[in-house]
C-alpha cells in the first residue's frame, strides 16, 4: 500500500493520522487483508479458523463504531 499519498494529503496532515476519506480507504484495505488471511485457512473446524473469524467480526464492530 502506498502511504505517501496520505503524507501529502493536507487533510490527513491536519488530522494527524488519516482524513475521513483516506481512513475509509485504509480500513477497506485492512478488511481485504484480514478476509484473505481467513480464506487461506483450509481447516474450517480448527481453533485457528474460529479465532480468525472471531477477530474479523470484532474488527468490523470496532471499524463501524468509528
């Protein structure tokens, strides 16, 4: 992911992290990465899979709360 555009964005600089537009973009990218990690787990009955799904669902509630 190219972070230089966020460093050059005046709104991101003002907010100190990401502006609203870029925050949504970064969150969508992170969601895609998390989903792809979960999909790579082949044994859906494994504790690793259950933990990954639980973490993904919890991250959605955190992202959606902001």
